[in-house]
C-alpha cells in the first residue's frame, strides 16, 4: 500500500492507470453483489467461475440441461455453499464429475488444479432422480468404473456436512458408505444453528497474530539481544517484561510441539538427540510481546495447552490433519487454535481424536482444496467429553486418564 501511494509522486501515469483499474474492478464487484442477478454467488470473495455457473442455471430452459467445466470448488468451497445447497435441495443437480489435471488434459493449467463437469437441469426435471458424483478422476475413461460413481441424496449431504451442505469428495462408493456409517454414530465437533451444539464449549481463534498485518510487533533474536533482552529457554526476559516465541504452523506435527525450529531465518527439523532432552525448547523466527499475547487469549491458557492445527494441507498429503497441543506462546494465523473450558485430561483425549487415523480418513473425504479451515474442522466426527469420562471397559480406570497418559508419552 505504501508503494502504491508513492506512485502518485514518482509515476503519476501508472498511479492513474491503477486508480482506473481499481475503479472498474470495484464497479464490477458492486454490480455482481447488488444487481440481484447473482443472489447465491454474488457474495464473499467473488470468483468469475461461480457467477458463470449461476448464469448457466438462470438461462437453461425449464426442461433443458446445461453442462459446464468449472473448478471443483463450486461444490466444496464456503463461498459457493449457498449455490450448491440450493442446487441439491431443488434437485437441479444432475451430476458432478471431479477431475485432477495430473495428466494435463488442459496443458496450460497447473496439474494440481481440480475441475469438474457440472451438469444442471431446468426446474421441470424428474423430481425423483438423485444426483450422481465421481471424484479424483484423471481421465474420461475413469467414468466407466462403477465403483467411482455413486449417488448422494439431500439427506446424505445434511448428515455429512450439516452446517454448510457442501459436498464431500469421496474417491469410491465404499468410502462414501464407510463415512456415512461413521457420521451416524459420532456427532460433529460443532453443529451450527439456532440451537448450537458445542459439547466441548469451544471458542475459536485464527491464531493470535496475523503474519502480515501484525508484523510490526515481531522481533528477531538479534533485535532483542541488541536491546538488552536475555533469552531464558525460548522466552526473552528483561525485568518483569517478556517476549514469547511466535509459533508457526510448520513448527508442529502429530503429538509434537517441537517438530521444527529456526536457526536464524532458516527452518530445520529438530533432531532425535534434541528431542531426548525434556528441557529442550524450539526457537522461533520471531518473538512477540507477552502482554499483547495475553490480551488476545480468550481463556486460561495455564489450565491446559490448547490444540492447534496446520491450516495449509491437502487430501493427498501423508496426513491431512496435523494437530498438536502447544505451550503458551504467540501463534501465527496459519495455525488456528481451539480453546475449551475442559481440563487437560479431556483435551488430551481430543488431541488423540484429532490425530487418529479414523479422523484423518474422514478429513480426506472433506478437504477439497489446500486449507483445513475451522468450517471444515467443525463438521468432522468427534467424540464428546462425556464419551471419554467414564471407566475404561478393559480396566477400572477412567478412560480419559488412560488415554491422556498415552498422549503424554506420544
């Protein structure tokens, strides 16, 4: 923003061109949002493909059909959830076949890009037909595999994604059936609505510090040592004031708050020898003031280490959900946090739930892009505090105590 403003004096012609382009972009956005033509997709961060899809739906004949190729986010993204929900509830969706561009069907498009063949019907369609889906296809020939194609009803979508009604991304028919069976037995983490169901009493924070807009608060080791601060563990101290380490998402892994550290500005993995030392702490790239960190914490961090997770992920990674409980620290926005009034024994069970293979399996059916947002996490099946508060079936010990001991070991 500072560089743009400086153009007014340094290069008035470029600055004028920028203002003209910005005026046009803002005008187009205003029309899309307020004309009434795009009631379902003219909101949030507007993308051209979404309003293109909504236009197709508006112009199709009452007994006609329309097919288009659009990014798969039309069915999975939060900004298009109202459009997709309306398609499903009205029965206007005929089929959605999702492809990966790994075989470069579109040579000029990145191979990671996911797109879909979206087919919609006019309002006078067969009221009894369920939409057909297929995901992670790499060629048109894959559509001939009956195990790759399956139907999902409106009730199925309400079961699997009750908050958003967006579409899960099953690889096979069997994945769909297994996941539906899990959801029939286990509630989701937080169910939105007039009567919210939040058994853990969570409050959510998108980290504590934005890595861009809060960067003026960050200090490096060299800056703090030059100003007379003393490093104790991984906290800088000067008198009664403290600077806490700023945790970034890459610094954690499953059951591990000491996964990566910084040597100056370069990140490296923590060695096995370092991890054997219980007193060893990781050093971050930046430190942040303790008083500002305290002001942004919604609960009592001393009661229990809150679980945080990596926002950046992918359903094709080795693990999709990477979560860990972390000590009191500053936390960047790419590591969202969950604060709960429950004690550490219960939160250790939650940590086990977030890190188990079953939870990861379901998450892989839900994450269509590269972000595991709170909206996705809320709709994943999670055991309640009450389900782990009784005795363990195999020995006379509370289940949460038995689990928490093993979480500590891990």
